[in-house]
C-alpha cells in the first residue's frame, strides 16, 4: 500500500466481507469447538467476576467495621473532652459556627 492518497473517483473495493464469510463457511466444521471454548471462557469469567465481587463486599464490610469502631472511639474521647473542659468545647462550637456563617454569607 502506498502513502499517496487515492483519487476520489476510485471505485469502492469489492465486498471484502463476502470473502470473509466464505472463509468462515469453509471453517464451519470447527465452529462447534470454538463456540464451546467461548462458552467455557465466559463461564470462567463469570466465576472470576463473582469471586471478585464477593471479595470486594467482604473488604468493604471489614473497612466499614473498622471505621465504625474508630468513630465510636473518637466520639467517646470527644465526650470526655467536653465533660472535662466545657468552656473550650463551647468556644470551639462557636468558632465553627462563625466559620460556617461566613462561608454561607458569601
């Protein structure tokens, strides 16, 4: 094939799909094996996908449990800090409220 552009008036190439179809018809005797191999591959892929989904769900549940445990611990620590230093907690809450108010006013 050359790098030169083909003229616009060039006729379209003869239907290449027909020759491909003829080749497929000649190889028709082996299509059963190809189809069974494709089905086998699809079944393997489906099994691998299901296994991957199960692993992802398990990991997500484990991460959720860890995050929930961490949040509960931090809530206990925050509750103790509020009980021991209520003035500091009130000041922090007011500071956060001022910041949110300033951002909302924009």
